[in-house]
């Protein structure tokens, strides 16, 4: 898929919208532990409550998204 077509089809969620989405998702009773952990982790990242991720010296940074 070309980059132009992708950006026309999809828009990025704002932080506020993503936090609301996480809160709504966490209210679903059908979720299991992994789902809950995922959405709680996303919230912590968005709120700046997680420490920065440090890459190992042996792992090169991912450059696949650079255009």
C-alpha cells in the first residue's frame, strides 16, 4: 500500500481519544488478563508513566518505517 493511500484512509487518534478508547475497552467484562494488561500498559505509556525503553546494544533500531 502506498503511503499516500494509507494516510488518506486512516487518521491518527489523539492522545485524549486513545485514552478514552482504553477506558472503554477496560470496561468490557469479556476481556482476559492479557487484554487488560495491554490496555493498562497503553494508558501508562500515553500518560508518561512508563520509563523510556532502552534498546540492547545487540539489537539495531528498527528503521523499516523510515521512508
